[in-house]
C-alpha cells in the first residue's frame, strides 16, 4: 500500500484542522467558563459590598440620630446655662452695687444653681467651656467670701484701709468673671450653631 504525498498532506491537514477546531472549541469553553466564573465572583463581591454598604448606612443613621439628639440636648443645655450665667452676672452686679444680706443671699443662690448645673451637665459641655465655667465659679466663690467679709467689716466698723483692700479684692474677682462670661458669649454662640 502506497500512500502518495497528497494523501499524507490531506491526513496531516485533517489532523491539524481537527486539532485547530478542537482547540478553538476548547478555547471557547474555557472562555465561557472563565467568564461565567468571573461573573459569578463579581456578583458575589457586589453582593457582599452592597451588604457592607447597607450595614454602614445603618450605622451612619444611628450615629446621625444620636448626634442630633446630643446636639439638641446640648443646644438646650447651653441656652439654659447662658440664662443662669446672666442671672448670676446680674446678681453679682447687684451685690457689687449694694453689699447687703439680701443681695448676698440672691447671689449665693444663683451661684449654687449655676455651679450645680455646670457639674451635673459637664458631660455635654465643651471642655474649654467647662474649664472657663469652673474658673468663673471659683472666682465668684472668692467674691462671695469677700463680700461676706465686707458686710461683716462694715458691721464691725473695721478700719477703712482694710475695707478698701476687701473692695479691691472683690473688684478683681468680679471683673475677671464678667470678662470670662463676655468672652464665652461668642464661643457659646458658635457652639449652639454647631460651628465649633
């Protein structure tokens, strides 16, 4: 049996053609499988990503609601605190202008009320405001003590030089407190507006 060259070329061409077609079919199946796996993986990643985004959105909504509640409460606190500071300031001025027992009692009541409010609500106060308020209270407590000494000195008819020293001590304490209260005004406004 003799096979001529042309037959061998046909056979080799057929084999090469079959291999090429088989390779193309295999290549197509591999591409299809790869695309299917890639799409499946992509969908899984997208699904996981969407779940995480939803979880983050939920946490963000909780934080937003909590923050709004905090800001609302802080706003109310600062309004009330400012009102008490003004009452305290006016009681201080009244006591400065007329050092008598009635004004002293009003001042002490305003001081105690403000001090208690500062301490009980300190968790909602900005740290710098808390420190300033404590400084005000400390100075006004010294002012209170000074005014008590002044009232007693006048009752006991102590010498004028000692009385003037007490008055000057009280003036320094009063002026420092009024200065801090005035300085806090714009800062509290910024805090209330949520810009601090």
